[in-house]
C-alpha cells in the first residue's frame, strides 16, 4: 500500500520532450530532480519521443487535460540543464499564482533569448519576475486552468491508425505554429511554444519569466545568460 498523499500536495506531470536522446547535462539535472522530490510535491515523469515537438507537447497536454488529476503540466526539453530547486520553484509559483511560469534560456540563433517580448518591449535579467508575451517551453510550468482553457477551444485531432485499426494518436493541438496579427495578407509567425502562450494570454492568463533562474541550453557548448556578456538588456 502506497503512502497517503498529504493535503495540498502539488501534483505535477513533467513531460521531457526528446527527439532521440537526452543530453548528458540534462540527464544529470533530471536525475537530481526525480531522486529527491520535496515534501508537498508529487511528480510523475514521462518522456515524449516524437520528431515533432509541437505534436509531442500537444499529446502530453491532452493526456494531462483528459486523463490525470495533476495540478501542473511542466515541460523540460532534452537539451536544457537546470537546478532542481528552480524546477520546484516555478511549479510552486505557477500553482499558487495560477499563471504560466518559466525560466529563460539562450537560443542558438538570433534573437538570443527564448521569449517573445515584454509589454514595454524590453527585457532585463534583473533576478525578478517579469511578465512577457511568450516563453520558450523548454523549462516551464503551466497550471491546469490554463491548459483546460486552451484545450476547450481546440479541435480533437486524429493522426491515423495502426494496422489493427486502433488510433495512432489523438490530441488537441494546443501547441501549434500559428500566425497572428494578420493584416493586408501579412502576419506574425509564432512557434508552438509561443503559440500556446498567445492562446493562454487571449484567455486571461499571464506568462511570467523568472530571471533569477540560470539555465543552460546545450548545443556545441552550453549556451547561458553569460553569452550576453555585460549587456543586461536585450
């Protein structure tokens, strides 16, 4: 018989989105995370092995929405190295504030950081919480209310069948590339993670970047905020 769950336990479904393999630095971070779950949290970890990151995120968001009792949907990508304490921090913040909360990591191309922008058009690594229009979902915590609100307006999508007739995949495309601000046959393209943030914001949720969190994005080397050197504003 398992241990009785404590009242007010924050229940988290963590989906690690992996194309083929998990980077060694990310694996070490994950090992530290799953072997020492703090009191007051329940962690369920799954790995999404799917070539399409949009389909992988949407699939686990759909499973979270339709078939679990979890409070928080969290994503960590297979190439992000982090400190476990920061993961619990964003999950607790997302649960208590009922807003989307994540860390900021460097991208391997321009623009250098994985955010859309702040309402005033500027972003600073001040160590404080800053509201942004969108965050990369490589290290993020999303409350159930936000997932449920976005799923409500999505079409349940079927992705073919196996030879025995069983469904291959069914999901709500909550994480999808979209074009916004369309005018005069032009628009602004958003990737699947920014697309979800856009849909959530349209439904009244905030997207919050915790700039006290120091993440590494693994590529040819570990990209980090240090790559901005002494330039603090981007």
